[in-house]
C-alpha cells in the first residue's frame, strides 16, 4: 500500500515537472509574409504550413508599411548598402504579419522558412517556405524574428500593447479595427 502511494507520488511529481517544462518552453514569434508573398497569393499556402507545423496563430493582420515604418522596423540594418532597396521592397505592397505561438516557436519558424537567400533555399532546403515563394536574397518572401529580444520588439511593433491585453487582429482588418478573441 505504502509502496503504491510512493509510486503515485513519484508519478505526480514527474507529471508536474513535465507540465512546468512544457509551459516554460512556449514562445511567441513574429512571422511576416512580405509584399512578394502577399501579391503572389501565397498567404493561404503559408498559413496552411504554419498550422500543420503545430503553430497557433495568436494575432494576424494585413498592413501597408510606409517608409517610416520600414525604416524603423529594420533600424539595425540602416547602415547597409542594400537598405534603400530593402525599404522600397517592404513598402511596395501590403505585408501580412502573424504572431505565432508554440514551444520553440522562434527557432522552429526560422527553420521552416529556410535560408535567407531564397535562390540557395531552392537547392539546399526545397521543402522550405522561401524555396516555395522566394526569388533571391532580397525578394525572400517571409520574415521571422531571430531571437527572443527581436520577437518581443517586433510583436510590439505591429500589435502594440493591445495584443498582450487580450485583443487580436483579424486578416484584412486595418490597424485600428480590433476583434476580441476569447482564446487569448
Ligand atoms: C506606420 O507609420 C504611421 C505614420 O506614418 C503610423 O500611423 C502607423 O501606426 C505605423 N504603423 C506601424 C505598424 O508601426
């Protein structure tokens, strides 16, 4: 009897540990379908890949960036020679941004999108999203936060504080149109 009780306690402890571990690993990352992905009609296909890879989409919106937005978003690249080209590309049409959630979301989304250079991705990572819809190192179709720090900054950039207080944006809504979402 005592032995069974000890075993039960042990099992309960293991379960607690597992639950704590799983909860601690849950992350959010910012995923973006860039103008070439949106205009090329890859949104549905990419969202399918997102969901079948186990991500939950916690927020989403279609947004047209202006020059100021793009310059701010890519501020750390502002000294690069390709910066003007990048800003022009990122403002050439709407982008579709999503907050993705799952364990290890940041690294897993980066793995799913593949190498930065879509031309290389087509050869080395044919199953990646960039191989599917990217063209080269500039027109690479999708973005993913590269660290916890970037993920927090980028989610806040698009979704502000409203995201963390229980609101979610819907596709095709403008910035100011917000839908309440019970899941959050
Ligand atoms: C983009 O900039 C405009 C001002 O030009 C601002 O109203 C808007 O909130 C910005 N959008 C984002 C996503 O930061």
